[in-house]
C-alpha cells in the first residue's frame, strides 16, 4: 500500500445535466464496482489453489460502495465524459469534512498501476487500484462496505458544498435552477459559483468565479450578476 496522501481541501464531482436533482435531494450515491465504467474496477486475481476465492471476490465486490471524485475541476476529458460534453456541472465538496470519515468511510487517492493484485481474500485496498489508462482522471474515492439492502444513496448537508461550476454549454434555465436552489437554501456566498470556459490561448478549460443572484423581475426564471 502506498503512503497516505493528504486530500486537497476540495474534491470535485462531475455531473451530467440530468443530475440536477442533486440540488433537490441532497444525496450522493456510493456505486457498486460493477456499476462503474471501468470493466476491471476493484478487480483482483485469485490464486488457483485457494478454494472458493472467486465466489468470495464476487460477493465482496457486491458489498463495496464507491463515491468517485476528482482532484481538478478543469479536466477537459472529464467534462466531456462525465458532464455530458460540457452541458453538465461540477460540485466541489469539502474534502476535509467529517462526512468522508463517518460510518467507516475511507477517502484516498487512486493508485494507478500496470496490473491487478493477486489476493487470496478480499481487501478494500483494491478499490483504490486502477489501470494506468485512467491516470488522467486524478481520481479520489470515498469507499465503504454496504450490507444487504442498505441504501447506497447517502444524505449530504449543504455546507459540504464549497463550489458549483457551470459547464460552458450548460443551458441558462438550468443555471437558473441551481442559482434558485442555492439562494433558497442560503448557500451564497459561502458556496462559490463558477463558470468553466475553453481557454483562448491553450487546449484546456479555465474556471472563473461567476457571482450570480436571482433576477428580481423574472419570477425565478433567470439570474443576473449582482452589483459590484
């Protein structure tokens, strides 16, 4: 196991636009490895001479729950793959908050390597091992074990959200909905609103602070920049 790395103050979750319900339900999902887009997620090899090791691996992977986060909010490929080609949004979570250690949760950065481990029994550590092909994601994971029919949808408090970043192609009505929710819940200015835009000088995304408030004349259907 590599030495522990202190998480950055904020970790980011890329969301497609259909996940606007996050701002209504205030829940995050801890997914099973089999539900994620890496066919080898949390996979490990088992010795041929260990009885029932394969069935144990299957049962163990079914119990694991993974909440995936990213170290950076300006990754172009992440915006394309996970935020539906810049039409979605990114939520920045307070990575130092107790949430990430409660209920036996483990928060750690992913270790990228050439091949899977060989284990005779299940080990939570393999949840943090991925192929070098995924290194561009700079992923962090919050992992815990779930039992039986326990819900994988976990409540979060609004204070956990430190940043909301709008995709460069996000429709204005969806931005309005987020601004409305943040205003109603009195999240502003503690939660910083930002906008992702393609750089004019390089092949990367730039993140700019974008202070916004609800328009007082359009009954909640729009937003304006507050007076300086």
